[in-house]
C-alpha cells in the first residue's frame, strides 16, 4: 500500500559557505537528523573548525539516535562538543535549553568571538520557542546585552546576518 510523502524544502537551513566557521546545533528528537548530515559533510570537506551539538530526548538508553555516529565524530575530532539532555532519566526534567544555560558563557564566546552560526531543528510548538527564548532573553545574549529587549535585538541581528537558522515543524 502506498504511503503518502510530503517533502518540504528548507532552502535557508544549510551549512555556512565557509566550511571553517564554527557551528552550534540544537536538535532534540528527530531534529537531530540534519545535524548528522552536517557533520558528515564537514568531515568529507575536511573542515577544521568547531562543531557543537545539543541533543535531547526522553531516555538515553532507548532514544539516543545516531549514538554510534556521534561517538565516532567525537573520536575523529569532527564533533568538538556534545551536550545531551535526557528529560526522563532523572526525577526532574532536563531539556536542551537547560544544557544551553549551563554553557551560556561558552555559547556567547563561540557566537561573538568566533562568528559561529546557530541552528535549531525540531518541534516548533515547544522546543524551538524555548530555545529561542533561552538564546534571546537569558544568557548568553542577555549576559552581555544587559536586558531582555537588547537580547532580543541581538538574536534578531544574528537572524538578519543569517547566523541564526531554524527548521522547525
């Protein structure tokens, strides 16, 4: 029996033209898939800059998509940092935005000092909004910008510069 498929194109959601720019990727659940491809492409191109992935799902034991690939990318030096969030492996829920807040100063350094691009892929209803809010209204942007309005302006500036890209569904 045929299964309907409805592909959509995200023309704006691609790696930077300069393969040596650092990237920060946030992809919980199925949002992880394009980032696996990004890392494969960067490895094939021999890109030498940094790649940081935030991944989250319910349980590490059964929901860690592409674990072997990411372990290999880390071993091979393609994946500089990997921060995982498992929302149901402990009493309190831990999501990717919590991992981002824990690493706010380093995220800021990658964005501001190294010109990193920021990518978000996955659930539009909750996760993407929370990640946007984290990036916009709290650390890292707020730490330097001083207030929520200025932080929102900073994130909008990143979007205008095509350094903050989202593919949410």
